[in-house]
C-alpha cells in the first residue's frame, strides 16, 4: 500500500481504472485475517462496503479503510489484512486470467 486516497462512487472507480489501463473486477471478501504477503502486480482497490485494516511491513501504524477509500499499491509491497468482510472494486495492472497463484505470495522461509 503506497497511498490511501478517496473516491465518490463506483462509476468513478471504474472510470479511473479504465483510464489507468487496468482491468477491473468486483469482489465480496469474507471475514479474514491473513499473514504477511505480497503481490506480483500493481493494483488499485476501491472499498465499496465494509471495513478493511491493512498493515504494511516496516510502517508503525495500520490503516483502516471504509467505503470511499482508494488504496494504491505497487507490486512487491509486503502487507497483511484483517476484515470482518468487505466489498471492493479492484483494478489489476495485469489481466485477471494471467494472475499467478497463489495471488497472496508468501514471504520466503528464513533458513
């Protein structure tokens, strides 16, 4: 997570994603708390309902985002998330069909 901004409505989210040349998808995420991980793509996430708390490795404080929050993240940002459930529109810098699995890349195991 490199930046937290805001947006007004879903149509703005879709228009911004299209203008960036990204690929938009909407998701409903269940309650979850995950471990530190990273992604191999740039993304922008628009929270449309619920609440999401994000911790970025190396930063002192978490950020809690609700409807209207726009999170801009670059590939490789190590982070973890906690939510009781939320909905979002996500813009991916790559086509969704080319996402490598797992999408949440684990950190390397220390020897």
